[in-house]
């Protein structure tokens, strides 16, 4: 008799259930360490398989396409993802489309649908599929990048169903990394929102300020430091709002609000080339006119901005071709 995975209803902070923070599978951490567990699952008829090519998965009618074993291309990194209440699910990750005698296998898979990236579809996926996709992209990125021992340079072998790598020469174990980063919605005494334009975005796309947490630093200290470095603004009262993974390649974004102690702006000139204070009316008008762009979709920056704004920002009236 089949059953679904049950867990207590999570208690979400102010931003609620963010698109990339949803999950509805059991990762079975206690089982994936068992010797032979992954091999035993590969060919079972009830196992389902997610194929990832260059970070993209096949999506049909708003759902991930899960295959049976005979449909899976050979090669790639095989990693255990979890149990969804109906089936065990394995990942098969490829940097690029695997080849056979007829050419790229991906182009000959008979299942309909499109090969799409996580950011393209995550908001429309179920909690199960969103959680699977995020987990798959994150662990695949680590597995593809972590091939040699940082200590001796020797090759690593996979263990624990893809969740640990071991140096063949030294026996040292290496585990997947997650890099914490803070992202902050800053307001002044007039409840205006501070947004900055990153040099890499061309100067017209504005977002909340963000940066990585340094070793030996608390999240709150990182908020104060990063904002001061990028904008010259001193802030107080950092308040945690929510978090979600951002596996591009391995970040965990931790959302905060903070209150500015002054309004003078000094862009750092390295990353941030423009800074502006916005009222709600000013931000809506400039987004609507196309004068500036702001984050949208599944990013936590979008969630922070819309939480301050009190709803969804207007769409640009004139879209570029």
C-alpha cells in the first residue's frame, strides 16, 4: 500500500514558503550511507530516475519527467535523492548531452516536454518537484566540481550514494559545501527602500544588497558589514525574514531587513555602481515605465522587495524585443 511522506507543518518566518525552500521528500540520510544501497536501487522497477543535463531537466505540464531504468542514458553521475512516498528517486547528472552512435541521447528521448532550468519553472512546480530539482542541481554541481583531493591532488571516489567523496590515496572525506550569504532589504525613517545596481547588470537593474558571510562572522554582523561596504550606510536591527537555497553553484540565501541610521549613499564602485532610495510610488512608476528593472521570479530578492511593497510590482508597460 502506497503512502505519502508526512511531516509536521513547518513554521515559516515572515517571507513564508519561498519557492526554492519547499520540499516533500525524505532524503533517507540514514539509508544512503549503507554499502550497496545505491546499486540495489538502480535497476528496481519501482525506482524512478531524474536526468539532469547541464543543470536542466525535462518538464512536461508543469511536472518533472521521471524515467524508469531502461530509459536512462548510460554514464553521468548517479546520486540518491530520496523517497517521495511512492518511489525511491535517483539522479543521473550530465555536464552535456550524453552521446550514442546516433548522436546526443537527449535529443532522442521519446518523452515529450522541454529541457528547462530550475529558475525557469520552480515557482510553478509542486513542493515535491521543486525540492527534487533544487536538491538535484545543488548536489550535481558539487559532484561535477569536486573531482580531486584538495590536500594531495589525487582522485576522489564517490561514497554514501553520492553524498561523500573520499581521497583514494589519503582516505580523507569531503562533504558537499553550502556557502551562506545574507541579502538585506534596508529601509530609512521614511520607509523608503534602498536598492543598488550591480556593475555586472549594466546599471539599470536594481536589487537588494547581498554578500557572503565571512569565517567567524555571525549573520547579523555580516548584514552590518556588507551593507556598509557596498553602500556606506550604517544599519541597525537586523531581522531574519527567511531563507532558501540558491544552488548557482552552492549558496544559501538568508533574507533580512534592517533599518538605516543615515541616508547618505556611497557606492563601493567595485560591485555597486548606483544606489537609490525608493518610495513605493517611485519604485512602481519606474518599474512600470521600464526605467529600471528589479528581480522577479523565484529569487529571495524579489520576495523581500514585494514584502516591503505590500504586493506584486507592476509589469513594464513596454517590453524590449
